[in-house]
């Protein structure tokens, strides 16, 4: 009898302690916006005051610093990879890569905070052009040897305006020992002297792992740190 009472007492104590345990806090529900205006509302809720103040004081170019961190959170939680009404909003405007979507969101949020025009279509057009000029050029045969040209890396212009910056694809004719470049709208042609000089600079450094490089060499160091550290982005689905 005493043993039974002892076990009942232990059981009662355990249940009492468990009942007093604090309940785990539930994760705050995430509202997925359906357009840019709704993005601004949700970002105003999510971001703390110091972060908002930092965005207000900094230039628009600094929003690229949020590509990781805040940008990753946006891409993962607002369905830019997996699918959502916000993703559909962007794809209807020809923007298909989640990185491009979060870029437009962040830049537009900066403009919203500063009362500037969003220019969404201009931003979307720049991202569409980014992928369009980077498509693999059509097959082409070298003028003298008639061998297929070996397509190599890309050369991007360094202008701030993504709508007008040049983009060239370098090709090489092994038997002729000649370089050619492909430029959208112009086709394959021999590079001008300044471009050929840049190609030879890169070739001297070694280009077996090079995906893309700036068209102009850095004026301070003789090279750019991105020559070999270019991140190869996977093209968005058509």
C-alpha cells in the first residue's frame, strides 16, 4: 500500500512540473507579399529601426550588401525559388531568376524609402538583357581553316548602366591562331586593338577556369580581383 502511494505521489509531482513548463514560442507567421507595394509593407515590419536608418543614409548601390542575409531570407521565405504569387508577379514581367527578383525588391525598397521613382520596368529590362547577352553564341566556322571556333569566356563592359554596357564572347581559331569576339547584334568579328590587348592580358594569366572578366583592366593594380573569382550563375528557366 505504501509503495502504491509512493508511486502515485511521484507521478503527481511529475505531472505538476510538466504542466508548469513554459510552452515553446511559435514561429511568427510569414506573410508572403504579392507585389512590390506589399513587399515594402512587410519589410517595414521586419526590419529594425537601425537597419532602416542605415538604408536611408546609404547610397542605392549599398543595397547589394544585403544580397546575402536579408536577400537570402527574402528568396527562401517569399517563395522566389519554390513558387509563390510574388514569384508569379516577377515572371509575368520577364524576370525569372530569384537573385534578380530580390535585387529588384531591395533596390526598389531603397527608392521607396527615398521617395524616388521605382522604374520597375527599366530594372526588369536590365536583368532580362543580362541573360540575353550571355546566351551561347551561334556556331561559327573560322574564315580560313573552316574549323568550328572554340568559344571561351565572356568580357563585360564596366558601365554602370546595364542596358548599354557591352558584352563580348571570346572565341579562338586554333589553326589560324586568331581571336574573334561575338557581340549581340554584330555577330562574330575580329576584336579592336584595345579588346585584343585585354584578351592577351587574360590569356597570359591563364583562362582555363575563367567564366567572365571585365572588359577593362583595373587601372590601379593591373588586374581585377574578379578575373578568376567570377561566380557562374545558373540561367533561369525559359
